C-alpha cells in the first residue's frame, strides 16, 4: 500500500468527499432521524434548526432525512446505469475492437446512431414509450451510456490486439474469448476506471435531471432531482429546501471528478 | 535425424490495403529438419518477420493474400482454419519476439504467463504440477531465484530477464519448433551472447528446431548451421553457414557480410 501523502492532492480531496458521501448514503439506508415520508403539519417549511438541521419541506417532512434517502436512490440509479453501460460497452467494444472487419463496421454504425442522440432525449423517448419509474430510467440511461464506453473500450482493444503478448497467447492456442477477457481486458482497466468515474457523474446529473422533469423517481419516494424540482416553487420562501439537495449533487459529482482526475494522474 | 519438420513451398504474401498490391514475400522455399538451427538474415523490410508470422499462423487475414504451402510435420497449416491449427500449434510451435518490453503482459504475474500454455494444452495438470514445471522452466533459462521471479510482474525485470522469461514460456510445452524473431536486437551485446548460448543449449538438450531471424550476421554465424539470406521478399542465397560466409555467391550476400563491423578496422581508428 502506498503512503496516503504520495497520492495527488485532488485524489485525496476527492477520496475524502466521496468517503463522506458514501458514509451518508450507507447510513441513510439504515437510519434517518425522521421518517422521510412522514409529514408534520406543525413544521411546514421550517427553517434549519437543531431539530431539523436542514429544515422541513412544504409537507413538513424533514429535509435531512429525505436528502439521505434521496442520495441513496440517486446513487443506486447512477450505479445501475453505469453498470449497464459498462458491461454492454465492454462487450461491444471488446468484440469490435478485437475482431475488426464487418462486425466492427456494423456495430459501430449502430453505436454512432445511438451516440448521435443526447442521452436525456433518448431517455425521454424511452420513458414515454415504456412509462415512468426508476427501472425504466435506469434502462434508458444505461442504453444511452453504452456507446461512449464501447468507443473507449474499442480504442483500447485496437491498441492491444497486436501487442506481442497477445500474439504469443494466440500462438499458444488460447481461445479468442480468453484472450479478450483474461489477457487484454485487465490492461484496459486504468482507462476504463476513470471513464467509469466520469460516467458515474454524468449518470448522477442525468438522474437528477430526469427526476427534476418528473419522470424518474416518483413521489413520495425521494431523489435529489425530484427534491430540487419540488423546491422550485419555494425558492424564495425556503431557499434551504433547494440548497441542500443541490449541494449534495454538487459534492457527489465533485468528489468523483476529483477522484477520477487523481486516478488519471497517477 | 534426417526427417523434415517444416517445409515451405512457394510462399507469397501480398498486402492489399493500398491501391497497388504490395508483395512482401515472393516465392519463398525452405526446409527445416528436426533439431536444426536455421538463420534467416536480411535487412529490415526483407520479409523475414512476415515469413515467421506466416509459419506461426499469426497473420491477420483481412487485407492480405497468402499463397503457397507451409507443411509442418506433413500438415498443411497455411490455409487450415484457426480451430484446426489451435490444437497442435501452441504445443508444437513457440515464438519469441524482438521487443521484450511488449512481449509480456504488464498486468499479469510472470508465473501466470509462463503457465498459460500449460493451462491450454495440459488441462489435466494440477496447480502444483504446473507450478513445478514453471519453476523448472524458469530455472532452465538460467534465471536466478525462479521462485521469486514467478511472483513478479514484468516491469520488475530487466530486458534480458524478460527475454529469458519469454523463452521459458515458449519452451514450457517443449515445442518442436521455436521461432525467434530477432530475439536479441533490443538487448545489449553481453546479454545477446548469453541468450544465443541459451538457445544453443536448449537446442542441444531438447532437440528443438530453431528458426533464428536476425540482421546480426555475427550472431547468426555463431548459432546457425544453415542460413537463408533474404532481400526484398526473395531468397537470395541459402546453404551452409560456413560455405556462405567463406564463398558468398550473390552480390547482396557479399554486401551484407562486408557490413559486419570488424574489430581490426576499429583499432585503426
């Protein structure tokens, strides 16, 4: 294990922020100070205080509790989105990059078509066909994320497929599948890891955007995006309602960006 | 031992990725007997490496046209399908590349890489047997502390050590043919000599035929009994090393031999 100090500064800051965020998310799964959907008429739009550290929303729900739950939702959706994108992207990119030829041409043109649509637009179309809800959002965003990962992985495979160690593995009679996934794939991990981080950020923002538009997480369930959307009406009377979920989005994205930068620098 | 291991008849390799087809190997014929060391010499771009890749079955087949025949122990391998070749190929043919920096996978441990062809061709072996054989193999290429090397990553080794590891992993299945594609070019002179001696020893002990590709005539002279001189994709001259060095017939061969730097000349400087 390398010494903590030897890591780049942005990596360290990113790790601390991400660590705190992850801690809050994990805590949020098991414990929230109040019931995140429990309403308290006497505390409507309450300002931050010792009882409600982030204040309360227009139904008197504790914002801190909802932020904790909402971060968990946002995080899981982003994670699932990136997972779909990465797994499919690796499969498409690995085969097109390794084999080349007509398979490459066909799959990459399909890829270009998907790539040409903005991911939010693609997800909107998808959701309007299959209905709202978090699973559809995950699927829609996941598909929209495939092309960028596929391109990155494909580029790496093109770089590695003619390396001497791949040739000697081929000569040793190693099957193509084993060469792709055992010999080449681990080599692409450094590049893949930082793009996963960036992809994760985009997913957090996309989820927030979708929920803000009202097609992601459905009320009364909380997500950072849907909270922002609800807070919009009270922006002047209760700014804390919008500020805290927004701040959490910023911190999550910032933490991961710094972490990704740090990984790239190493 | 007079039987033939490898016979190439009229090998042609043409690239078709530009408008005008480019011939890199032109009507090449050669024979290699069991236990023999054959040197292929020639300048860069003379088609030496392409010939080696064709024998190893490593040519990508999209934009090139390959003609002729390569018989390995009586089996035609040039036009056989990949699944057909795979069974016996890695088992019987091993290869060492020029650049020791890129010939080992940087993210895998040495031991894992040396064992890889065992995993494919000797699936019945247990983990312990594989380990024992890998250590043996590392020992046979004169690596010190094979147990330590086994656990290391390629970046922890020097160029010469990596080349030894390459030889160990190419030799672990005891192939009948070892293709050495300029194995010493990237190494410094003292290490070059060690590697050549190592190849010589393996050839003697395991009766492995070696196809030694190089542009370094002085090394070829030491190692190979027979040589093949290539120029522009054609065989210029072939025969016994001694014969060719003492009585070169072709002008190009004379030129090549004349290009060997001599110690006496250096002294005059």
